[in-house]
């Protein structure tokens, strides 16, 4: 049973009289200058957006030439562009609960003031997607895309990202207990599915093991986008199975006042949750603040949990009964968790774009169910030691602590009447740490310091083609430290360039793309083998083999040059209906963990062996 409450304030924006005076003065001066410049020949483009009944559509979005200029319709459905130069342009018109429309416009010496656009009702909600560089919506992409937003996201929101998305088409959850789960897209997960925050890698260690929680939060997100299938064209090697992009407003692009909060209670785990998003600002400065807090107890079960071997059931039966009585019923031991975090962001808004930054932190502490390390190591101790320590080990169990600090910078600038029509930049730096703690002692510490930068260069409409070039860089310094660290410290770097293009041929949209990247991975020297303490006395008396003793191994630098290409077609065979077809060639480079791992992973009770 779950209860939640949300509220959003009405967006308001107040402009001072002084700004109006200053703006009027600037516009007058600019108009005088334009009278003596070639741009004085620029034309006006205006029209009306209607539904099939001939009624005006209010607040429809009209984008000109790849959304380098964008306006909204008024209550009469009228839109207006000024200073439009001569040439061929594409208008992209969209409105809530309506299908999108694309119109080609040829501007000559005369103004166009009588353009009429009719939008059909859509059978499904059409949502703009931020995960792709080019402007697209959930039904205009040849690549299958799921989008959770607004009330649907609030209703499906769960403590973990995997549980939030588990009911989406083609998506499942790894479900490592109620404390950690990652999305599985079409049967692929781990290093084959990329998790991003506003289009940039979250920079955690969730792809190393299913017990590592994803370093992102769903309760403060505005929407979550799932790209099903190969997405290496946009994001590189880690996205050959798909991408999950968590979108929020941590870098604000609007100074309108908005407050959004959520209160939720779940009686299955006595889970309490609260989150808040606040956005405000002045005419040119925008501020954003969000925060969340969550606390849950051990998960309630329909029956008794069976997590021990049969040989130990009789030995610990009394202890289990006492434990269930203390919990007041059947509970999944060691499944409690706590989490908290906050993000602050600010942006400077100007006429042709914006630039902003954000800083966020996140702390999580959670048990890892299904472990009883007192039993696992009991054979290594004599009976006296086992009697002294087994109770403490079972009580402490295995749990994890995760924390992350993340900085992000986003910027965008639009050029008027230039071949390069827009530049969009993204930068992030993440400092991540995950500790696996057994019986109160830190067994393994995972750290990841990652840097990522991305520049998208959009060109103007050329012969009906719209597109962008992407330059992408990412580096990661990953370390696993401790007695049970199974992967040596490794540094990886990726540099890539990509080219995306699309063009409308009547009711058919053709999408093309290609990408090439260079990946280099350097791993530190590491001891490979087994300690004598891991063998019993009989094995120690025999002559040891070569592999029984650890030896120092030096790894050569691993280099890869993956390439990707795709062709997609979207056919609007009826208003509001379309079919998408796509084919892609995707290659990926192996991750450091897949190459160099060798050792036990206590969080998952597995022994990891790299290639």
C-alpha cells in the first residue's frame, strides 16, 4: 500500500518596468542599425495552428530551422517570427495531446502571413526526448523509446531505478533485493546498458555488480527516457544494449517560479520518503534546488525466508524464530536502507542561449540480503572461534555505503543566419565511492572519478537536411581496493566523433548517423593467484602448483576502435500514426572489469574472472 501527495505551483514571471524601458531602447537602437545592414531584408513569417475542427490550439510550440528559434501560439493559435532571411526552412509544430507536424517553407522577398497548420489528435502522448542530439519526440524516432514523465512517473516511482522501470516494454529489473536494482533492456545489462543523467554518464560502479545501487534519483527527476536497442551512435561502447537517461532541471533553463514536492509512505517496508524541487530566479538568473530523503526497514515477506543451507536449518532454527519475533513478523533480514541527497544549480539566461552549472551529492546506506558470512567462514575457524563470533557476524551481515559528489555544466548558444546554427556543450565530473562492509569491517572499496565532455555542433537547414556533429570525450579512474578487491585499478579514456543527419521526404523521415571512437584502457600491475590460506591442510601438504601462489602480472594497454552506423525511416502513413524501421551496425569496447577482473566479489557471492 502506498500513499503519495504532490503539488505544483502555477508558473509566474514578473518583469520590471525598468527592463521594459531598457529593452525598448535596445530594440530601437537595434532597429536603426538593421536599417543599414543586409539583415534589413529579412522577412516575417506568421500563421495559425488549428485542430481538425478548425479551432485554434493555444500554447503550441513552433520551432524554426531545427528549433534555433522557437515561439508559442497565443489563444487564437497565432504564431509569429520576425527577421527571417530568404531560403528554405522547416517548421516543427507540436502541442500537448496532438501529433507533431513538419512544414517546409520557402521564404522569398514577400512576407508569409497566411500559413495554416492543422494538427491531428494523437492516440498516444507525444513527449520530447532529450537523449538524442537532434530534436525528436517519442514517436518521431526510428529507435524505440519509452518515456516516463509527469504523473505517470510519480505513480511508478520506486526506491531504485530498476524497480521504477521494470514494467516498461522490453525492460526488466536485476532486483538484488529491494535495496539495489538496475534496468535490463532486452536481456542486456551491466556494461552493455548505459545509465546517464541529462545525457552524461552517471559515473558510478553499478555496472560492476548488481548489488551496486545506481547513483541517480528518480523522485527528483522530471522524466526518464529508455532507448531500447543499440544506442552506441549517441553514447559509445557502453550503450550497445540501450540507454536509460534520467532528466532533471538541476541546470535550469527557465527562471519561472515552480515548486514540486512529493510525500510517500509504503507499508511493505515501512518506507518513508520526501522530495522537493524548487525553481525560481530573476529575468536573467535562474536558480534550482532539489532534495530527497528516504528511510525503509526490512522488507515484509509473505512467508519465512529460506536463505540458509539445510545443514544449518536445525542449528539456527531457534535463532530465526527469535529474529522473526523481534521484527514482529516475517521480514527479509538485512534489507533496510537509508538515502538522502540534494542538488543546487544556477544558470545565466541570455537572448540566444544559456550557461549554467550544478553541484549535487548523494549518500546511501543499505543492507545486502541473502548473506551470512559467519557461515561462509565458519569452516576456516575452530569451534571456539566460531562460537565467539558467529552471532556477531550474522547480526552485522553485509551492507554497503555509497556516496557521490557530482558537478555538471551545461550551455547552449544559437547563431542567427550562420551555417553553424547552434552549439550545445555538456560537462560533468563525478567523485564516487562504494564500500562493502562485512561484520563492521570494510572489505572492499570501489572508487570512480570520471570526467565527461560533449560538444554538439548543429548546422542550418541545407537542401532540407538537418544535422549535427558531435565531439565526445570521457575518462574514468576506477579502483577496487581491499582484501577482496577483484579488479585492479584501471584508467580508461574515450574520444569519439559522430555525424547525424535527417530529412523529410513528404510523409517519410529519413535518419542517418555514423560514429567512430578510440578507447584506451590501462590497468595497474596486479597479483593474480590464490593465497595459501584459502586451501585446507591437505592441499597445503601437497606440492603446490604454479597457479596456487599469487604472482605479479603486468597488463599491456588495451586499445579499441569501435565504429557504429545506422539508418532509420519513420513513415507517417496516417495523421497521428506512424511506423518506424531501423538498422544499425554497433561495436563496443570491453570494460576494464570485463578484461582484468580476478577474485571474489563478496556482495554477490561470485568469483569474477576477466577475459
